[in-house]
C-alpha cells in the first residue's frame, strides 16, 4: 500500500493549468493577429503600420487572455472546496482511497478511465473530463515507481513517465 498526504495550493493549481493551456494562450491571440494582418493588407495599409498595429493588438490580446484565464482559474479553485483540503491517498492493488477533511471516497482501479503522469502530477481520470490531481512532490521516488507498477498491473489506460 502506498500512502501519500497531499495539499494543492492555488499556486500549484494555477501553474498546472497555465502549463497545460500554454498552446491555447498563445494560439488564440496569434490567430486573431493573423486575421487582423490579412484585413490590414486587404485595406492597403503600409507594412510599417500593419506591424506596429499588429504588435500592439498581439500584446493586448495576450494580456486579456492571461488575465481572463487567471480569474477563471481563481474562481474554479475557490469554488471547489474539496481541492483545497489536505487529502490522504491510499493506493492498493485493488483500489484508491481518498480521505479529505469533509469527504471519504473509495474507488476500484477498474472504474478508472485513464491515468496521465507528467513531471509534477499524477492525473487520475474517473471519466473523460473528471480527474483527481495528485501532486508528485509528496511522493518518494520509490512510491512513484510502485504506483506506476500498480497502474500497469491493473491494465489502466495510462501515459506514464519512464524516469
């Protein structure tokens, strides 16, 4: 059995979501910028005016998207009281036990949709859109290795690291 006590702060939550949304944070302003540049060319603006205007709008769009994302994530974190609690996880060969300050849940490995592991997190999906975020900073190296083995043993659809 692997026992890990965790706590996710707003900073942890924010950094996780910003890293996982980085492509979207950059792609959206760039797409808007591309349409803006095409319109400016069609309206016969000089190249200097186009690049000056495009640069300004790129900065404005990027700042808007980042600020909007920050407040959206802050609201999501503050409105989810469970994620803010100290949570103890017990991983066995048969099930996962989660115990927080206001809840106590058990679920078997065969009810898990998938598991993703990145450098800092285990993401345990109970469905395509519902996941438990388990920070790896609370694990020892041996516990990480043991959890990977438990996941593999249970034939869970998983993307695990090899380090």
